[in-house]
C-alpha cells in the first residue's frame, strides 16, 4: 500500500514538474514578446536598412509559437512515463518547427515586393514594376510547396507517388480549372506584352481607372469614383486597352463660331492672334498647331482650333485650357468680334400680312 502511494506521489510530482516547465516556457514567451522582441525591434529600426526590422516582424508570431512547441517537448522529455524519441510525437514536433519557420518565411516574402522595388531602383535592375508582384507571389508559392514537401517527408510520405497521382489526374484538373488557367495565361500575356504597368491610367470596355495590383488571376483597377474593380486577366487580355499614361501630349480641338457679318479683315486678325498666342504659350506643344477659318454654317463662321498641351496631367491640362479660353475671349473683345449664338430669323411679307388681317376683320363684322 505504501509502495503504491509512493508511486502515485512520484507520478504526481513528475507530472507537476512537467506542467511547471511548460508554464515556465509560457512565461518566457510573454517576456520575449513584451521585452526582448521590443528591444530587438527598436535596435533593428536604427539600422541603415529596414530588412532586419521586417525579419523580426515576420518571425514574431512563429517564434512565440516555437516557445510553446519547445516547452511541450521539454515537458514531455522530463516526464519519465513518456518517450519523446518514439512514435508520432517526434514527427509532430519536427513538422511543427518546419511549419513555423515556413510561416515566418511566408510573412517575410510578403515584403519581398518592396525589397525588389528598392533593388530595382538602387541597382538599376531592368525589372518592370508589373513583374514585381508576380515575383513576390511566386516566392510565396515556392515556400509553401517546399514546406509541404518537407513536412510530407517527415511523416514518411512518398512525394513521388503524389506527383504521379497529379500527373494521372492532370487532364481532369485542367478541365476543372479551365477558367483559372485562362486567367493565368492572360496574366502572362499582360506581363510579356506590357500594355500597362502598376499605377497607369487605363481605359477598356470593362473599366477605366488606375491599375493597383496584378495577380495570377486578375487585375485590380481603382476607378475615379474610388471603387475597386477586379477584372479577370483572360477578359482584360482580350480587350482593347487604352493606356492614357503613355500619352506624350494631350489634344484640344474645338470650333469657334463668330457672327456672319464679321469683316474679313477682323476675322483674319483674330485667327492670326489666336495662332500667335498658342505658339508662344509654354503649355502648348509647338509641333502641331492649327488655327484656320474653315467653315460656313447656319450659326456663323467657323474657326477650327487643333493643338496639344505639353502636360498629360488632368488638372494641369484643365488649367492650360482655361488660360487659352480666357485669352481667346480677350482677343475677340479687343477686335470687337462677337461670338455667334445659334438662332433663327423669321421674315414676314407685310402685304400678305395686311390683306389677311383685313379679311379676318371683315369676317368678324359679318358675324
């Protein structure tokens, strides 16, 4: 009886020690998150680059979970009634460590687009901005695939059999994922042909706005109403795409109509003055400027204006257009030339009008 009580006491003592060690690792975890990690993060932010701080932020949660895994392992190792070297337990511990390390690398790869952008600028690498999101997501896919294969090998699962199974089911998979594959190839077409890049203003039959993100499946476009439209790459690759950001200049064209009775001399002066003003304006592209009297119409004499602004920015374009409009008004006022307003004149024959009024009066008197 005493021997049985002694064994129970020893069992409870070992169990309490194991639980105490596990709780001690939980305390270490909280101390690490509150003090050690904060200190390391402050020191890393003083470094000349942001890489160290991004590494610490990426591995913050995985390291906290590693404390729990290590605490479980040590607690079970100290407990004499369990063997940590046999069975499924060591494989679970190894797989957990691999999973948390892969988790940290996966988090770190999310900032790889920023790293690639900085490398592209500093090292003058000829990497188009449209490729950077794809490269970042490709890195994450590689990390997931490699970690999955390593964990499968830890549990003695043959990767070659899985690959063979995927090969046998490739046809069914391709049929089921037909739309996904079409979008993937559409994304490849967008990358290779480069009709636009991140930040470009594009217009298609589906959407108009600024390109924010390009993924394997779709492209996100921010409209001018601040809505986000997600367009499948297969659809976008088969549409007509107008890239307004590639404009080197912006067109202005309109008809200026003046009154029919404007003298020829004044009309010629107005045309010459407007053309001279446009050629001397800093915001107007000097290559193509046309100001011509080209049209007779019912509403007046038409002066055709066709030119381009140097800027393609919408706000600056409107400012240049406003300056030109005010200058044209000033030229017209100075030459006393009136703008034509669409109107109609009604001519009435006075003789027919008087005879019809007399007949009307005679009918009224007879009544």
